[in-house]
C-alpha cells in the first residue's frame, strides 16, 4: 500500500451496537485523485465516510490523514485538519439563506477576505446559487440544494472533500452537471472521496474505485478496469 | 457596538425615571401585572435561547428559575441583610446605592448558581436529542423543587419569608432589556449562527466543524443564567418564595411563550410574554359577568385557536425588524 497516501484507512471495523457495519476495511486515497466507493444500499458506504469525518468512532483500526492518526478525533478537529464532508440527503440549514449556509461552511476559518473570495469562486462554479443567495435554502430545488451542500463543504477549503451520494434523488440532467463540477473541483486541486450508488457515473469520473458489499471491500482497482469488469457490469451497471 | 451601549444607557435612564413615575401612574394591581410582564419577558427570551435558537427542547426552566431565586434570596437574607444592618439605614442616596449594589450582586450570584446547575445538567444530557432531553430536564426541574421542599433553612414547604423587597420596576426592566439585547447580539454573532445551524441540522452542523455539544452547553448555561436572574427578581419583588411557584406548570408557561411567539424569534417571545401575562388578567371581569370561572376555559381556547391558525407562532421565524424594515440596523461592513 502507498506510504504517502493523503488518506488511509487501516483495517477499520465499525459497529452499530452488535451489528458490524464495516468489517476490516482498508483503503487509501492519494493526493489529487477522485476515489469512489460504490455499492448497494446498506453496504457501508456512508458509514465509511462518517468514520472518516469523525461522526462515528471505529471499534478497531486507524484512520490516517496526511500521515497522522485521526481516528476517534472530534468532527470539528477533523474539519480543521482539512477534511470536509457534504452529508447525504443534502443536510442544509433550511431556514437560513443560501449565503448564510455558505458562510457557515467557512465556520472554522477566520480570514474574512479569503472567505469572500471563496464565496465568489463558489458562485462562479454554481452561478444559480448567486441568483438564489438571499433565498431561504429550504426553498431551493433538489439540485440546487445539492450544489449548496457541495459548495458549503468547499467553503472550508478542504484538502479532501467527502461527497455522500451527490446524485441522490436528482434528475439525470442535473446529475451530469454535478458530476462535471465534481471533476472540475478535482482538477483545481481538491482530492475527492465520492460515495455513490450511481456506479456508472462515478466510475466514469473516478481514478480509483472500491466496491463495498455488506461491510467488506470485495473489489478494488482502477475505475476504468472496474467499468469493464464483468461482475461489476452485472451487479452495478445493469448490463 | 458603541451605538448599542449608548442605546442601552438611554433606555436605562428612561427606566430609572420611569421607576418614580410608573408606579404612581397606576393602581397596584396593574403595576403587578406590568412587573410580571417584565419577569415573563426574561423567562421567555431566555428559554428562547435554548428552545428556539438552538432547537433543544428543555422543559426544566422553572427549575433554573427556582435555583436563581432561592440562591439570591438566601444570600440577601443570610449575608446581605445582616451586613446592611451594621450600617445605619438613613435612606441617604449613598445607603440606597449601597443596597442596590448588593442587590445586583445577589442577583448575579443567583444567576451564576442557576448557570452552574445548567452546566451540570447540560453536560451529560445535551448528548440526548428531542424528547429524551425534554424528559431529563423535566425530571431535573422536579428534583430541584423537591430538594427545596426539604431544605429547612430556606423555608422548606412553608416557603421562604422575609426576603428583602429590593426589586423594583427599574431593575426588572433593566434586566429584561439586557437579556433582549444580549439575545439579539447573540443571534447576529458567529456563536448565534452556530446555534441556529444546530437547530437546522445537527449532522450538517457537525460536518462543517461546529463542536455541537460544546455549543449546546454554552446556550444552556446562558439560558439558565438569565432564568436565575428572573427568579431572583421575582423573589425580591414578592418578598416570599414557595416551591409550589416552580412546578413544571411554570416551565410550561415559559414554553408556551416561546412557541406562541414563534420558535427562535426574540420579538415573538417578548410579545407572547406580554400576551400570556395580560390575557388571563384581562379575562377576569368575565368571571364577574358569568359568575363562573370561565377564564381558564377561554384562555386555553384562545391559545388553541391561535396555534391552529398560526402554527409557526405569532412571529414565525421572523423578528420585528423583518416585518418593519425601517427598524433594521444597517449591516456594518
């Protein structure tokens, strides 16, 4: 395994009560990559992300970020270190305006000027959010809310961005748009760990992929190879 | 900031003048209602910090009020009164000043006592969500009441008599204004934003790096502190405290104020506090008219109608400045 990976999960086991959601998971994300984690419902994809961002504590194993052990640290400490998560189901602050939502994303930062610059940058990526800046976030459309969730996570200036099912419940056209932006964000230097059920889209933009099944990694490799893998094709791509 | 201090000073001076004028302007009954309005404003606005702004359902506000009331009453009775009696009470300005300074100290200590309890209760229980927190805080309120009931040196079940009546119009509204201004400042600050985000979505708040338990405890402590002040003001106004004043019904009164005003709206809490204080009294003549006490039938019916027609509360999520834009302060760049 790569020694200087940005993020490394080392034999992680996570349980909800007596039920093990993750069993002995190891994976690594190198700087500059898009790595995707695909799998069916309940495979443990979201659990993996939550463990990385500190919302859950692993029973066994360690999480390393930039070579430091971050397992069991509090979420706000992990955000400060440079991991930012766009939670599943678009956890937006519905009664706050779009702009306030973005500013909350920069919560752990102090420099007002650079926050302002990043806000402009986000508006540049998603122009629709600029139009909606004064609107209550709860009144945005599903796609706009997803854009807002990603933007809010970006406002923390993460080294590593965790995206939890950005395509969930969105129209195919919007999904395409979002994935294009994810690629752009990556090209501008943010490493991305993407959790998706939409395996086809995810594999097309990712460099590396892991396939999760009931809490275990059953397949891993280059995204391109997995796209052509007959098992993956049958199980996740519907071919 | 400077402008706000100035506003606060001007209001304080007006209140100070009002202290001589207002009681003379009305009969003692109306004055009493006015005083209760002030205390209920503190109670409602302080509970709004934890229930409305932070979205944590606490049903133990009366408990914190009781702690504040009894602590400050005990300090005044056992420490400050003997201290004052050492000096000749000649009613000069100096001795009045001295007495009021001691009163404020006693109130603040009462508030700190309540805040300490808020911390002790909040630390373990704010990990809980929704109804579970409600049950813990409800239980806490009752525990406090039962403990007081069994403490003989503060009167026990007989009630605590002989508390000096140092509270007056000025102090009650002074603290009401202070609580309101602190709440508004809080809402506009990054702390306030963090609290709002916890109300909106805890997981999202955590994922953007807000230490949610720490913030919940802070909000809880602040809210308890103000509730304690309200208790102290109440104790020193009536001159008598009884544990039965602080049952869970009192907590529910505070919750009614917050819900009626609109969760999170400070203006709403103020208006609702005034309404819920005045309405039961305004309905009193009805009793003479019908010869039966319909008051407690009509009052809940009015509340019910209001909540059915406006479930988001009087102000919803808005402030007075959202409704009347000219009140809005210009955002400092």
